[in-house]
C-alpha cells in the first residue's frame, strides 16, 4: 500500500490523461469534488492530537516563520508569475488561489523522506490550515485582478465547510475513538490519494476543451511558482538562521500547496479554467517534492548545520 501511495505522481498523470481522452465519466463526478475534499481534510484531522497543538506553544519561532513565509512568498509569487506570463484572467485567478491556500499535507511525507523535521512540518501544516480560513479569502481578494469579482464571504464560508469543520471533526474522532482510528489509519493515505485523483480527473476533464491552447502556459506557470516557493522557503529559513533540517522543512512547507482546495474553490466561485492551475499543481508539486526529497535523503543534515 505504501508503494501505491508513493507513486501518486504517476497515477495522477495517468488519471489526467484518461480524463482528457474520456472526459464524460469524470465530468459526471463533478458534484462529488467538494465532499471528497472535505473527507481528505477529515483524514488530516484524524492524524492530529492534543500533542500536535502543544508543539506550537513549545517551539513557536520556526512554526510562525514557516506560516509567515508561506503566506508572504506564495501569493506574491503566483501574482507575479501570472503577470509575467500574461495569463488570461481566469487562469491568473486560479494561480492566485493556489498561492493563497494553506500548505499541502503531502509535504509531511516529503519532509520525512528528505530527513527534515517532521514534527515541525505537521505543526506548520496545521497552523497554516487554520490561518488559511481567514487568510485565503483575504489574500485572494487582494491579489486577484480588479476586473474579476471575488466573493470573499463565500470563499470564507466554503473554507469553513471544507477545511475547518472536517479537520476539527477529525481531531475530535482521534481524541475520543483513538483505538478505532489506529485500526483504520493504515488505509487512510490510500483513500485520500484516490479521492484527490478523482478531484484532479474531474477538473482536468472539465477544462479539457481548453487544454491544447492553455495547458502549456499553465504548466510553465505552475513549475515557476512551485520553484519560487521551494527556494523562498529554504533561503528564507537560511536568512532567519535556522539549521539545515528546519530549512528543508520550510522549503517543502512553503513550496507545496493544498492545491486540491484551490482547484475546488476555483471551480465553485470562478470557472473550470480557474480550477486548472490547482489540478496541475497537485501533480507537479508531488513530482518536484519527491525529486527534492530523494536528493536530500542521500545528504543527511549534519548536526548543527546552518
């Protein structure tokens, strides 16, 4: 099962290709996108306990630095890349949404493989998710072109429904039914992976008519955006004086986004095209994150390396 989930980038590419060639079954699954994403966030909550919240209080500096870098670097980078590439308004909006959401849960796995600080990673992911309930709609409204209408309160309500409530529900289940959670926990990554692949397939299928003309532009933008996030996180950590393990953690936490949420919000509040950058980012950041984790896995951080 671990092998299957580790090959997520490959499965995501395969599903995307099938969605382009046979879009009808995936388009039919569109109504399931929001519940599936809420379920993914619930599985994240199920892995969290009181100890995870206590870690933030015990070690606030790197956690706050990670969240601050995340919400400073990624929204600005998305806006700048969209402007530089002269993206159409809806694609640019989708890019901004990717930049304004919280860090992705896949980063925790990549940080473990790259010999980063896993406890710090979980803390940053959790705090950025909670902060995103407020920051995502505010930053989206700030960065999206004035010519595009942004329903800030609608975005806020959807994030509460899709992110906050499921995560908190998962924490409650983990706290009250720990034995049951431990029994089902091994299959949760596989179920979450299938859910996110379904979301990617549905979004790609919905945007299939425009892929030939807009797809390459979106891919270039996503690659640049992700690279800026990885570099910004790592060197931001360096400038703040953190050690190598923390810098690796910050790189992946800043560069990897909850792109499934961005894609879902793009589809709900804008258009299928606005969902496309999130779908492409979901595939690409797992490829780049896996490659970086493999590189760093062979170069363990030295004690005191800064």
